[in-house]
C-alpha cells in the first residue's frame, strides 16, 4: 500500500522537506548494502542506504551517557517536553528532526535524498513515560516508529522468545506484531521459538485461522552456534532472499545466547544484509530496571553502543520491552 515518505533535498544544512506517496520496498543485492526501490512505470530507481544520523537529542544522550546513566530518569525528566513531543508526533504525524533520528538513502539515478525516520535512542531506550509517570508504561510499546510493510514483496517475522500468540511475559509479542505493529501485512512466514514447555493444543488454539498456513512454532531453545539446525539465524539464511523483508525479535532472557546471536549479526554480513527490522531488549545494570533485570556487568552505555552499531548497518533496530 502507499505510504508517506520524506524527501530531503539540497543537503543536510537547510532541507526542503517534501511529502510524497509512493510504493516501495527495501532490498539488499550485496552484503551490507541496503536499497530502497521505488516502483515507477517508467523506471526503477534504487535508493541506496548511505548512513544513519542521530538526532541532536540522541547525540546529546550518546555523548553524555556515561554520566546520564547514573541518574537516567532525572535526566529524562529534564527533557520532559521532548518526550511529550516524541510520543505526540507518532499520533499526529510529522517527525521533528531535533528529536527523531533517521536513515539516509541516496537515489542512484537522481540527486534526491530520502530519510527514513526512527525513534531516538535516549533515556532507558524504552517508553519515556516510564521515567515520567511510572510502572504503567514499563512494557508500553507506543514509543516505536514503525512503518507499514509493502505488499510487493515477501514479509517474514521471526520471534525468538515467542511464548504463545496471545501471551508473553511483557505482553504478547506475536499478536502485537501481527495486529498492532503491522496490521495490514500479509505474512509469508511466521517462525517462533519458545523454550518453556507449552502444549501444542494450546499454541494452535490461539492462532488466527488466516495465519495457520504460514505459522511455524518450535518448542525448543535457540542454539546460537553457527551452522546448528536450531539456530534461528540459519533459518533466516535459508528462507529469506535479499528482496524480502525480515522482522526479527530477540527476547529469550538468556543474555549469553542473545549476545552470541547479535554478535553474529554484527559480524556476518550474509546474515545482517537479510535483516531489515530488529527488536531486542538489552538487559543491563541501570537503577530503574534493577528489580526487573537484577545486577549485570553491562551498562546502559553498552546498550547505546550496540544499537548504534546495528543502525549503522542499515538495520531498523528498536529497543524492545
């Protein structure tokens, strides 16, 4: 379906922002290269991923995170107006460039530049209202900027730590992705892994009928070893093609396995070039989350570094809950 996009013309100093409705999809035709292809009757122009740009607000947090992480909610409250502007923009439309970060795509046959906006990496990298208003926003996912998926390609959703379709520790991830994040998407494949024993009868009883032909659920742990038959990344490598759209969620509450998977994504361009959008909850040692995550050798600064590495690969990486 048609989506609204922002064109940025005449450089990054003063930009002329034009809104246009076009059909498009992302593609990678070579390792670590992301493409945005606009469908036109007269030609096919490729929008090549150029760079990821942090907003001034994100840059401030990234530059000062070693200090901010010691009292992260206090510094978040200092930015209260920006927090409200962030969330309201997701409802009202328009993405202020002092708040939202973005991916830059260059057109290979024109001089145009296109921006793909994404929520900023600031604060706890989750809903800012958790710091402003409390625990009711702990697992609220309304802070993420997610675009509808295109109908001209195959769309795959891989969920590592899937629970069941209607349940999950932080709320159901499966039904949220299908019904809230991407409500108009026709999925060509849904693959879920869950280590906790759950009866097949319960799992399949919750699956909407329209999804059953493309639904796959594995009641086994994910094995992070490269080449292992239970490694979900191997499934992506076997199933997905560069022109497909792959959504990957990693939240299995086993930090060692999670980090091995993420390190593979960061180091192996054959894998990272197939992943378009990634959702991951990074457990670290930060005071507001201690009662949920406990002590950890990692700090919030490590979260910022990890997500910047992912986004610099052209992956739309969102901090999960």
